[in-house]
C-alpha cells in the first residue's frame, strides 16, 4: 500500500511540474526577467521559506515563486525550517504536512507559539495531498492561512503568495 501512495505522490508531482512548465511558457516576459516582488512594509524583496521533504516539490514551489520575483530558501523538514526562521527574516512560509523529524502541523504550532512576533505572525501556506475536512479544520485551528492541495495549482499558489506578502 505504501508503494501505491508513493507512486501517486510522484505522479501528482510530475503533473504539477508539467503544469508549471506550461504556466512559465505562458507568463514569460519579453526579457525573461521578472521584477522583484517587494514587501510593502519592509521595502525589500519578498522572501519565502519553502518546507517539504520532497526535493521535486521544493524545486517546483521555489521555481514558481522565483518566477514572480520572490526570493526563496528551502528546508527538507520542520526542524531545519525552525533553524532558518530563527537565523533570518522571511515574509511567508509554504509547508507540506507529512515530513520526517518535525511534521508540518507541529511546525505551524511552533511558529504560532514563537516568542518573536515577526515569526509568530508569518503567513503560512500549506501544500498537502491530505484533503479531508478534519485536516482542513485542524490546520485552520493551528493557524494556517491557506491550504492548497496536491497536485498543486500553480496559479493559486502565486495568487496567495502575492496576496499575503503584499499584506505583510
């Protein structure tokens, strides 16, 4: 059963990568160089932390965000994400739920309970293959701002990233 779930996950990732490739082809500017997305509060280029144990998903999300002018950093799990959150400033977090060491729900909880308001108030976008109502309710209770489902809809990710970063 685990193999089928893993195959389904890889298929969903592959579909998302194909969708991303088609989206970039449609969005490419004549110069091929997007402007930086600026956080209106700080006046600096927006930076997002991408957290997912799948290198393919991290790559897909990072390339999507970079294509609209957002700088990115990545972490393969929640523990690495917490270390990065303490080390530097971010404008938002995009995280998966199912990860080793520290799962996404626990990461959200740590962010929302953090002593530093700059970390505690970060917008959090969850990207997950889990699509049941119990999970959605739990994520909203924990403090997730947005829940997107795999296979990832690139345009929804971009819309939400822009909306939450501009609102910072």
